[in-house]
C-alpha cells in the first residue's frame, strides 16, 4: 500500500500515521520527494481492515499495491534505484561492466586480470571464491583465501569486487572483503540465505534461477528487501529451455519487462547465458541495446587453462574490443559506459 501525503502535510501528520502502522505491526518506508511525501507500507495489510488511513490528517490518497511483490515494485518507488557499490553507481546513466575470472585462482592471475579489465573500462571486478559446481569433483574455489585475493586485487586497482556466497555462515567474510554479495542462480530460492543477506545494507546481486519465472525472481528480491536491505540488483543470466546448442537461453525480454515492473537495476550476464565465448559479445551488445544497467562478463588471461568456465571466458584483448563496441551501443541508446 502507498500513502501519499498532501503538499502541506506536517511532520506530525506523517509521524502519526507511521506510529499507527507500527502499533499494528506494519513497517513503513518514508520517501521524501520534491513535491510529496510518500509512505510505503510493508506487512500483512489485512490488519488495516476497518482502519481507514485516508481519514488521517495530511493524507491525500491510499492506494493498494496489486503486485505480489511490494517494495521492489515500480508502484512502491517510481524513480530508478541507484546502488552505490564502493563509489560506482549502478542503475544510473552509465552502464556498469563487472568483469573478471569465473573462479579466483592464484593471486597473481587475479591481480593481472583485474588490472587488464580495469584498463579496458570495467568498473567492478567479478571473481568466484566459493564455486557452486555441478560435479563435486570439479574445482570448488579457494574459499576465504579467494576473497582475500579479491580484496588484494581491489587494493591494486581500486575496483570494488563482487563474489558469490553459498553459505549464510560465511556472511562475515563477505561483509569484510566484498563490495557486492552475489546470490547465484542455484540459490535464488534459498530463502534463509536471502533473509540473511537482507539483514545488512551490503549490495546484493541476485541472479535469476535456472528455471525461475519473473514473478519468482521478483519475490526472491522481495525477501531480501523486506528484511531492510535496499541495495539489490537483479541479474538475468539465461534460463533453461529445450535448446541445447548453447548453455542457456538469454531472456532479453526480461530486461524491459523487469524495468517496467521494478525500480531495481537490471544486470545481464551473457557469459553464463551462452556458455560460449564467441556468443558473449553479440549478447552483451543486445543487452545494452535493450536497456540493461550493467553486464557481468567472464574474462581470463588464459581461458584454455582456467579452472572454471574457460569456454565462455573472453581473453583480455577480446574484452577490450567488446568494451569499445559497447560504448557505441550505449551512446546509441542515450547512455554511456
Ligand atoms: C557465476 O556467476 O559464477 C555463476 C555461477 O553464475 P550462475 O549462478 O548464474 O550460474
Ligand atoms: Mn562461471
């Protein structure tokens, strides 16, 4: 539910309504716009039956949010959310490219890749320290040491880092070493993990589940935001379809559809969506053309020897060429890189 106050409503009018909501067990989020103050109500609104908030002094209108997701909805917040990731704005005018290896390997390799992607214009470093591998015999990641290597690469390059969490018990390491906590596709509906990362204000990159609908995706984001964390970014990374020629099917339609339904930034991962390095650049360009706020791209200095996802990783020179092309596409749609 959205409560809009009259332009001349006083602070006491707003406090009065917020107090009443609190006494009913409902949470409220006050947004002070240029002309109006708007209060979003979160919780089971059935407790409001017989309590017409529209009669409270200063209240102009009370409108229910019809979508099953509330805080993530465009109705709740009209303007785009801009998330501050260690000084980099995600969701603003500039398209933000996050790039780096699938898995963090040796320190020198990580720092080397970080330097090269920074030189090409990436503004956030990606790297997996904890890897959710399909086979238990595949490389599982360096764990805590990997997060420390990423933090060292951040120190060398100034790039904030994004890395995936698998276990809620590790959240302390992520709060210390990462700038964005990634929730991977396989954990999109790990509700306890969503609630855990929702309890902090550390930015979260939530990836769409392998077979998740837009509704399920947005409700997972709602889990995080309903716990208080406002810094959520959504990531379309391809969904599982009948097509087996490439790893997943990139759902480009999700980009404008999500931008309509939610104020949260939409990031696209063409690497996991395609699983093939030669398909990454065309899909990255298509994503920017379709309105993506950012990209997540795997880059490795030596893809042939990468411990994870070498087949979809771009070599630094190819990544550099892609960044030049992306700048042109971004400008064509009124944005910048
Ligand atoms: C990743 O980004 O490293 C990853 C494992 O992606 P996804 O969760 O989308 O499969
Ligand atoms: Mn990968």
